[in-house]
C-alpha cells in the first residue's frame, strides 16, 4: 500500500528523518512528539509541512481526525506572515475537500476572538483578529453550509463575553448579516446575565466605598486604577467588577449600533430599519421576560434616540404588547413599565408625543375600571389586575417627570388638560392603585398633584396596618420637598422634578407588587 508521509521529525545534526505518521497506519503515530515538534520547528519547515498537507487533504478523512485536530491546535497566528498565509490556504482546502472539519475549523477561528492567549502588543492582537476574520470569509466563499454551522459554534464560546470576543462577533455580522439577529441574541443574553447578577444598590455601594477609600489615600489612586489605555478605553474603571465589565461591553455595543446606522455622520434609514427589527426581537425575547435588569435595555433606548420615528415605533410596539390580552400578564406589566420610563425620562421624546401616549394610557385605565364595575374581582389584588397597576404606576411616573411640560406654555390650559384626565377617579377606584404602586412614586405624585390641585379630594395614605386619613405630619411630609423625599427608594425622585437636559433617562421604575392577601411578602420588582 502506498504510504503518504505527512510529517517528519527532524534532527539535522544526525541527518535522521523519522516518520511519525503514515496514512496507511496510525500505530506509528506518536502524539506527544508530534505536538512538541510544532513548537520547535522553524517557519520554513512548517510551511513545507503545511504545503504538503494542503496537497494531501483528500487523505485527511475521519480516520485521521486526531491528526487534523492537532493541526488546528497549533499556534499559527504568532508565526510569520508566510506561515499565516499557508495555514489559511490549508484550512480552506481542508474544508472544501472534507466538510466534516467545517465545525472544527470555525471553532478554532472563533476561539481566537477572545485574545486570551495573546501576550503581544495591541497591534499584533488586532492583526490576529483580522486574520481570523479573513479565514472565515475564505470559508464563506467555498461552503454554503457556513450559515447552518456557525450558529451552534458560537453558542459554545465563553460564558461571559470579554470585550474582544464581543467586538469580534459583532464584526462577523458586517459580512454575515444573516447571522446578526442570532449573534445579538447570544451576546445580549450573556451581558444580561451580568446585569442581573449585580444590583444597582450593590454597584452604588461599591462606588461609594471606593470614593471614600480614594479620599483617604489620594496619593495611590494612579496605582489602583486598572489601565486599559492600550485598548482605547479610559484608564479609570468602576469599583464594582461586574459593573466595570458591563460598562465596557455596553460601550462597544453602542459604538456598533452607531457605526451600523450612520455613514459619514448621517443616519442611513435603510440600515437603521434593518437593525431596529433585529434589536426589537432581542428586546422581546430577552428584556421583557427578565426581571431586575437595570442597564442592558439602554441599547434599545439609545437606538431610539437616533430619530423620533424609531422612538414612536418602539412606543407603539410596547403599547400593543400592553393591551394584548393574549400576552402573559408579566410581559404586559413589563411593557407598561418600559413605556412609562421611556416617556418620562427620554429627553428626545417631545411633549406632544407624551400627551398622546398619556391619553392612550389613561383612557385604557378608565376602560379597565368600567369593565370591573360590578365584578366579583373588583378589589385590590395584583395577581388579578397586574397590568392595570403597572399602567397606573407608569402614569404617575410620567406625571412626575413631565408635568412641567404638560402645564407649559399655558398654565391654565395645561391644568385643564390634566384635570380632564380625571386622575381622581383612578386614585379613588376600588382597585386602589396607590396601595400597590411603589411608595416613593406615590409620595411624589401625591405631593405634585396636591400642590397643583389636579386632584381635589383630601389625599389618603396607606401604612402597613391599613388605610387612614393623613394628619398634620402627613400633610407636612407631602408638601415639603426635601422631607418627603429623604426616605425615597429612588434617588432621582425628588419633589423638585429633576431637569432632564442630558438626553439620558432612568431605567424603568420598579413595581411594588403587594396585595392585601400577601401584604407581608417582599415586593416583586419589575425590570
């Protein structure tokens, strides 16, 4: 039988050539020696070996899968340019002749996206990434099955994405747009796991502790700050490790969204619309069902800031989800929370849009109350009326942050508009929404509506023991700005509504899900 000598172990001093692998038999295959030789041989010899194996790819069947797996494990990115080109030619020929190795080759290329094995300069690392992208593009031209194979491969990569991994997978979408939705789902799912693992309170406490520590030892600040200048990020990092990772990953994601949607500083509506559809899918699948997400959803809010058309489309999508009775209650409540947050805190949404949406929300609440009149379920229970309470809280939240715009420029007309909403009926209905909504929101809403005479009756407040009429202390607490908000659960809820000129906005308000039947249980927080 003809022998195909693929690899030789060399000892030039002894002029001895040892065959360590033969096609017709694998019993002579010496695994440790083979792997060790690739770290010792010179580039010229490695090029010869790769060239010979490239010409013999028809013999590299599944019977010699172990050999091929070793060839795919060698460190080739750190070699000379000639070795890199020969290696790319080898894997291209291998995949075209033996498609059984398609998954292995792609897995090898994608695994290099993390850059974890690189100890060289940033320029060398970036060059290695570009080479891997070239390899994937070479395979694209030869193997149409790449679209079916690439998706399962990327799912097996790192549990929590590194910045290099995130950046490179997003770059794959530029030449494989059909995979963009799947890649975005993968990456956002990983970032979302980071988000829910670190609460906002933990992050704020870590930052406060770090600030205190820096004030005690200003001379050592420069030594304790993580240096990421080589990657182009600021040298100052957040004290909370998970928060710092999220900060970097979200910054990369924002840059990606901007680069896709804008060309030479101008918005490309065609590309932006395509990206919007993919982002909307990720939002519905990942963000709406996820509880306690505080930061990841800002990728959608950031995209909506590019043009009012996208913000209105997103608001309409949330509105349809909210009023769809076929949707699960938890998704409808989440949609209401995101709807209220976007309208309340997004500076790029004009007051006319806020009014239009507020009309829809309040009208929906009145219709819901009408449908419950005379019903046996017309009592305060969040498990039954969850979407109703979520919308009530969103209306209060919108009023807190946008009431100045709703009252301006004509205070008289603005006040008439707010009174026409008949918020008094919502507050006094048997479903008792103020008992369920987040107390911090209720307190500020009560103070603002009372001072503006939007709701005329005397306010009622609730304690853990039940309903009571407010006394002098309660009235003083509602009417005094600083006193009423010193105990607020949310820092941004001050009686003086914060000015929102920065173009940013808070995350969706939490929802205080408590019913008379479960009054001793802890509040259920919506995203």
